[in-house]
C-alpha cells in the first residue's frame, strides 16, 4: 500500500478457500475415490446380442410354433445346457446350443393357466384381471428328472412336478401355501435339500404372515412363530444357501432393536437346523427350535460408519482362496444417498456369530442389551440335536431352552465383512446394483475371479477381484480389492420391449460358463450377452493389454481375441497392469481418464466442494441483495417525503391544514376567504410557518367527489359544475342566464341553473344573517369546542375583506356527491364544521351585500375563475370533526 494509507480489513477470499479445502479433505477422508471403468462397450454392440421374446423353433413341414403374447417373465433357471423360463401362464424350455444363434427360441412350452373358478374368486376379492393369472414364482430342480414349479394361480398358489425333458406333469398338484406367494410382487426364496423343501415367503392373502417353512420329505412340517415381531418384522427374502448342518436365509427387515429410530431397515442372515423336529407340545410345537438371526455389517469404516443396509442379492457359497465365501450386494435406502456395495462374508465367521452372545429387550420400553453368559441355559439354545447328545431330538429339549429360543432369536454381534470394508463400492450413480454372478475360474487357466453386477437399468459392471483378497488380516480400503474392468449395456428397447423403468428392471442373472456368456432376464425378454468384447481392442496392442481383461489376449498375428479355456494359441496378457507404458499410443484407446465419470456424474469430493462453494457464494450474493434492497427502499422513502414537502410549500394543489403555527394568537382574525373558499393570507404562509399540527389528519381530509354516472339525470353537483364551466366560457352573460346572474333580486332562478346553485349565488332578498356574538362564531355555524380543530382550506390567491353575508344554509350546499340524491338529511352523513361565516355568501360572491351595493344596477356581476380547482378532479369541501 501507498505511504500513509491505512490497512483495511483482511480479504474474505482466503477464508472461503480454507473452507473449500477443509471440505475436500473431509470428503476424501470419508469416502474413497471411485475410478471409472477401464473400458466401455460401444452402444451398438447391444444390437447384436441374441434375445428370447417367446418365439418357438420352426418345425419341418409346419408353421413356426411361436407365441405372440407379450412376456411377463418371473424366474429363470439354468440347468446344464438348458434354460427354463418361468413366465405368466407359461414355462419355456430353451436350449443354450448353439450359442451363436441370432435369436433364442424355445423347444418345449408348458401352458399352465388358472381355471375360471379361481379367477372368479380372485376378482371377487378385489383384484384386477391382469393380476388374476398364474405367475410362476418357483423353479427348482427336485431331482435329476423332475422340475418343481409353483405359481400364484390367481391368488391361490399351487405347485406341481414336471418332467425336465418334456415338461409333462408328474403326479398331482399340491397346495402352494407357504411355498409360493399369493402376489407376484412379493419376494420368495426356495431350496431343495435332502428331499425337503425350505421356503421363505408369506402365507396369507394380505401378506401379513411371513414364514420360513419346511415341507415335503420325511421330516415334519415346521414354521416360524406366527405374528412375532422379534422373529420377523416385514421381511424381504433374498436368497437361501445350504452349508453343513444348517440352511441360511438372507433377507432384510425392519430392526426391532432400533425401534426408537422409527423404521430402520437392516440386513440379516438367519439359520435353521436341517434336522430340526420342532418343540414339545407345550412350547414351539411344530415350530423351529433352532431359528436364530444376526445382522450383516457392510459399511465403510471411519469415525462414523456409513452402512449399506439394504441387501439385494447373494451368491451361492464360493471357494475363494480356500475359504467358503458368499458375496452379497447391498444398497442404501431409497431416501438416502444412492450407492451400492459388494461385501464378502466368510461362512465360518457367520457360524461363529451364532455361537456368540444373545441380545434381549427386558421390557417394551427398554433398549436391547446383551444377555449375560450365565443367564444362557445349557445346552446352548439354537443348537442342532443329534444322536449321541444328551438330547437326541429337539422335541426333547426342556421348556427352559425352548422358551429362551422363542424370546431370544437375535444375536448381539453382527457378521463382519471380509477386510471390514466393501470389496466393490459405487456411489452417486444413476442406478443401483441388483444382481450378482461370479466366475471363480475366469481366464484361460481359470486362475482369476471376475464379478458381474447387474444394475436396476440393465447395465452390467465387470470387476476383477485381486488375488488374496480374502486373506487380508487388517482393515482394507473400500474398493481396493477390485478393479473396474468394463461397463456395458444389455437391454435392447427395440427388440425386447419399451424403454421404460419397469421393463428394464433386471430380474435374474445367470452365468453360462461353457458358452462364455451371461443370461439376463427382464420382464419382456431374456438377453444373452458375452462376458467380454475383446474385438473392440483389435488393432491396438496397448489397448488390448491395458484392458486387464482375463478373457482377452493379444496374439502375435496382431489381434485381440477371446481366450477359450486351455488355449493352444500363443497370447499375451497384462492382468496385473503397469507393463504397457513402453507401448505407443494408438487411436481409439479407451482409458480410465476418458470415462472417469460415467453418465455425466461427478465424484463425491467435487460434489461436496461445489455444494460448499455454492453456499458461500449464495450467502454473499444474498447479503449484497438485501443491503441494496434496503438502501433502495430508504432512498425511495426519502424522495417521497421530499416530494410531499415540496408540494406543501410551493404547489398550487389544495392542501388541508388544521391550524397555523403557535406564533399566531388563538383569537386572531381568520383570513377572509378567496373566491374559491380558501383564506387569503394562508397562501402566503411558507413551510417554516407550519408546525406538526398543520398537517392534515385522515378525519380532516376532504372526500374525493365521485363523478355522476351517466344513467342518473338529477345529479345536482354535476349540473352545477357544468353551469359554472359554461359561465367561465361566457363571462359576458348573454341570454337569460346572464340576466339571471346579473340581478340578484330575481324571484325565480334563471333557466338552466339548478335550485341549489342559484340559492347559493343569489340568496333571497329578505334573508338576513343573524348577528354573531363574537368574531368567528356565527349563528348558523356549530360552535367550536376545545377538542374540535378549526379547519380551513388554503390555496394560493387573493382574498377580500370579511363582510356581512346571508345566513348559513347547510341544506343548500350540495358539493358532496353523496348528498346529490336529494334525500333529507343526506348531508349529515359526515359532520362538517365550517369556521368561516363567508362560506355561504362568499363561496361564489365574496363581498356579500356590500359588494352588491357597490355595483351599479345592470352591470354584469364578475365571476370567479374556478377552473384551476376543477382540473384536479377533486371537490374540496370544508370538513372537520
């Protein structure tokens, strides 16, 4: 700064920058970066994928056997080289050979419709005709030759066995209650093991009673406790797996342990013993004695964990690095930040949690707390009874154990994810992940693990799981165990159906390892998509190797090819990455930098920084706007006040004041009125001669005269002013009207002059004004009181001396338009106080009788110019209270 200058306040820009930097560090510390895919498949590729839309194969010598009705697929099941598709009223058997066909066609079709009786009952229950159909919800392999199928059957579920080869029915139908849901929108899972059917669904028409159910086989039928929120609270079942002596069910539900937080959805895993025989006749009869459940923890670690609580899909048990592992897809609730994660769970750790502490709620108002170990009965509740134990059957358990299991189904600890962090993390995307399938033997030598994730819009994301991902002893960084290889579209609006959210909804995802393809089920079609698109990297070695795709390899011939298992050709790969820097650039290379933010989205860091910057800038702009508005309003108010003062001091407008300054004596003579009724000297009073009492009050402000409607013919005020205006235009007074105005002794008013106006201008000759007792008080005028303010009107102009005049006749003053109707007493609607005795006589002739005597007979009486008052359009009448 220059010499002598004072330093101003420090600038605020560095403070804003500090806030932005702090927000960036916070976002970076809370959520890891999410790199985009290495490659993105061109959109045109989806046009070449085979689809199934319900068409059959062409038979020799006959027409094509195909369906023309639009599909409504519910389930798909892959068995070896055959795909079974469960549709509405139909089951299709599609051969997966040959894999290169342009369209997938069925070879067998089972039509299984609801009978008319079931449809009628369904309609009577209030359901629509489209809902009263048979939607296939269960497709299971019962044995080597039988297919177990269940359908909703117009809200009366039914199940049956069919031949896998011919789709012919085998045996009779059986009830589908507790095996299949009533409504096709409801979720369900089913599993056959040891000849027994384990299902998880709802058992009633209203979907209130959720159940895990065991039926068929030689064991007795068992179910969970009915209508007990400690066992289930609005569950949504996702998957079931068998491991060792238990069957595990994965689902999500409303957590009763967090009931103080209203409805909190959490993910669970529950298990039951396969050999459970139920309880005694006193406790848990025909119900599970081994049912326990625990929470699944899939969250981003930190000072405050970010949980992915909504489980969407679970794989079967996989062998990863020699450990039994399941991979599960989780997402955030619909009203939260959109995001999805994939967590891995070791089944040994899952089983260990069920050997830990129990959690209980001692009273409905108390919180859930761990149960002390000494309060747990022996043998441990929830264990499987087996021969050689003290109790070889669950029905022999003592009531103490059974009661404890019934009231304590929840475990205290949650099942931790491998690495205590998600393996795959995707947030701030336009879709959420819904399905998962894993290839544990990817690549030509089967030594890589690739995960395929299906989104809610049909987009598939392909990830490479890094080696030894399951053996990390310490918490890892979320997403560091995987590499985002590729993103590609699978839904074909032109061939499958409409491009709507409902028809793009992914229902099923299967891996056809032999053909190197994925099978994706949508409501209107099934698409077959290759696991890799190696041809898009042909012509560029760096592009092919940089894709890090285990299914692709670069050949010496200069092409990027799909590698079959145990290939016999020479190829080159770079799965670990980092060895392509010596290769030159090639046109069309798709790198991570080009697709860092797919779908035009931004990272969490940039989103947080932008939000903070927008808040700071918005606050500054808002402050300036408010300051400008307040200043503008003050300036406008000041200008308005100055305009009023100017009008009061200099304008010729009519201004009503209540009194003059205090310097004038109270008994001073009132100024004589001018021809228009205003005092003479008041026009000479300046602004400095007036105090606050001079300003008019609302009660003293004269009313604005209203114009007479054209339909009224007796408007005296309007006719009076018309005559006055005519007199102003003809001051000489020709004709009868002029003679009438010149002779005040005329007994009849001149032609054309109203009686009220004529009475004011020419009072009767014999009328005399009563004498006044004091100056300013007149017999015809109400006497002023101390509370009454004298009101005069003060325009500019000359005024004559005060002289005697005719008496005051208030009924003859028709200046107010409200009094122009001629009704008796209409002029008394407003109280008027006139403090000048010249109001009647001097309103139009200021000099009264003396002035008339001074004029010679026959001389035209001079008229006062009132035009400067009439041009304002307002009749000023003396008024007061």
